[in-house]
C-alpha cells in the first residue's frame, strides 16, 4: 500500500517539490521499502519516530516540509494521474486561495468501487465555509493547504484526540482561510476495508469523538469576533451530538445512560466555558 501511495505522487506531472514519508514506529520493512522507492529520487525524505499516532506523524511531516503548499496522503490511498495539474489550475490564477480539497473515489480491498465520487456537491458548495463546517465532507488525502495558513491557525493536528483530529484542524483552516477551492473531479483514490476501524467504531465512541473535536474548535474560536459564525454552527452541531449520544445510551440501558451522562458532563463544562468566552466580545 505504501509503495502504491508514494509511486502515485512520484508519477505526477508537473512534479512535486518534496515527498516526506513519516514512519510512525512501524515494525515491518517500511524503511527498506522507502529506501528502494527513493533510490535516484532526492525528493523523498524518510523520517522515523516512535509510535505516537497519526496526528503526531502528520505534524512531524509538516514541520519538516519546506514548500509553500502542503498536501496530505494517507499510506493506503493514492493520487490519480493529473492531480497536481488540477490543483495548480485551481490556484494559479486565484492568489487568495489558501485551502483546497477535492472529490474522491472509494474502493475496497478487492478494488470494487464503493463510492464513484460525490458529484452531488458542486464546486461552490465544496468551497463554502458554512457547508464545510456543517458537514463531514473533507477527506485528508484530498487536502492541499498553504503553509502560511497552517502557521496562522496557531497549532497543527490535535494529538490529544483519538479520532477526528483531521476535522478539528480542517475546520480551523476553513474558518481562517481567505479563500477555499474545491475540485469536483475525483483525483484521489481512497482504499478502505468494508469493516475498517473508522466504520466499525461503536456509536458511543463516534459521538464522543465528534463532541471532543467540536469542543476543541469552539475553544479556539471563542472570543474572536470574526469566528462568530463558526461558534454558531458548531454550537448547533454540538447540541445534536449530545442528543445523539444520550439517545444511543438510553437505548442501551440505565447503566449506559448514567456512564454517558457522566462523560458528557466533563465536556459540557468546557463547552459552556467556550460559549461564554464567545459572547464576551459581543457584549463588550
């Protein structure tokens, strides 16, 4: 899988400036594989670290990068031919664009197409701040962002989160970006297992992860008048996530409801604190 991912970037025309591969404490022959693929290609840099999770690995790659633009590619995904050219076409005449993403095709381990693309989302919707904050639409392997925007938001992928660390960062980038661009052409192939971790997470854990990520973004946006829209949208989404979490727990039984209520209480305090901070500039 990793070989497929790296090769898909190496084949791009025009070529990318650098390819940074971060090994998050693997126990296989990743280093040897990357060494073979990078032979004769000075663009490839291999970095190895002790296992610290996907957020940490991505942050390591970002900090080592030297380009004006930074693109992400998970090890089991691949870029399709022409992707870099399409990105270049989106931004070359639009100097205000700081965040881009695209449609994608999703296939299983046998190559069977699970999602041919999500063409029902238009270019204008995919570039609309409100739409992106209200939906789970952005896929990490389709994102290309200006390095200056990453610097401006103040922090990278949140290493405290179990999942949704991608959305936590992407929502902040979308909120802060001067302009967003979306390519309706599926230029990324996402490989997934029908029963992968991301699809098999229990509903309880999924809602908890959503709540944790949204609460982090609210804390970041609170007290900043230009992010008032972000606060309103995520407050509405959080109310729904709390309802979902409690409804799911109630259906499981009283012990589950009590346990879930206790967990939600700790995040409720953080949510209220962020909401009060968000109101302060308006009242002042």
